[in-house]
């Protein structure tokens, strides 16, 4: 028998069992009285019970120490986790799709470039994963007024053909004086936002006589201090920007509301 297997045997238990068997055998042979034999057996059982109780207490202390070690390791891992992650061209599509399929609730897309959805493959790689995600309830687009035409001609027709295209609300229009675009969402349903950020200028993006195409994405994790300013930017835009419906109401003629109401029935025939 290998030495390792021998070391795994609980020799205390083996010795106790052998001693109890010997005491029973001596009692049956009449070499010792029944009282002495039963006393030896009870004593061995008591010793084994005490040994097991001491072992359980030792195991409890060991598990407590392991829990403390696990908490320390988790704290160290959290401290070492990066606040942001730079995503290169080879992994952009997959990382963005992973973000879109794990987001919960409301999604806010700040500085949306509607013209980039003119290409069906771009639409399928960026916006469709949000639409197909059953946990994403709505998508709010915060856009520059210059994107209104491309919303009507390039994006809205595609949304009308999608099964869940109604998740995308009518965009909110307003001035945006930054080349930063980002998508905010609650990843994993833990109540904390994460963001996918793109910088629409060289060297982070390229433009070939058309809309800028990001070369890199920046994944901003929920524990990063940058999340708070991004949330403030999106909240400010949602409160200050106007929707298509509000814009149409603002542009309506002043006297339109005072126009005569339509007739409620056929006009009376003129008197003879």
C-alpha cells in the first residue's frame, strides 16, 4: 500500500475499533467480567466522541480563517481592477455586443450619430443588440439638431422594420459642444451604470468623407469616478433637450389654437 494512502487512514479510529473488539472478545471468553468489558467500550466511545468534537471546533476555526482570507483577496482584486478598459479595433464589435446584451432598463446614448446607421451592418452591430435584449426596456437618443435629417431618412425606417424598434424613443435634440459620444446603462442589473465611450476625432476615430468611425472604445466600469460626470451630462441633456413632438408644438402657428372648432353636424338648410 502506498505511503500516502497509509497516511490518509484515521489510525485513532482504527485503534479504538480494535480495542473495543478485543474488550468484547475478552468478555465473551470470560477472561474479564461483562462490567469491565462494557466500561472499556464506553470509555473508548467517549474518547472518540471527544476527539471528533475537538476536530469539529478546529474545522470551524479553519473555515472562519478561510472566510477572512477570501474577503481580503476579494478586496485586493477589487482594488486591482481597472477603472477603464481600452478596446481596440479587433475587439470593438464583440465588446460592444457584450455590453448591449447585458444591460438592464433604460439606455442613454449621448451624442448619437444617426447617419452612421445608414449602413445595415453598422445598425446590426450597434443598435440591434439593444433591441434584441429583453432586459433593455428603452433607448434614449440625445442628438445634435444636425442629425434630424439622418434620423428621418437612415434610422427611423430601419426601426419601423424591427420587431422591437419601439424601444427607441424619439430623439431629444439639443446643442452638443463635445466630440465625446457614450452609451450609459445598468450592466448586470446591479443598479450601477457603466459606459461605452468613443471620442470622435483623430486618433481615436477616422473619417473618410463621411461620418467618423471610431477606432477605439473606452469601457468605463461602474466603480470609476468618470461615471458620475457622464451621468450628469446625460441628465442635463435629458432635461434641457427637446423631443420631436415638443419641437413641433413650439413651431405651431400662434393662432392655430384659436381656430374655430369643426362643425359637429350637418349645416341647417337655408330658409325658403
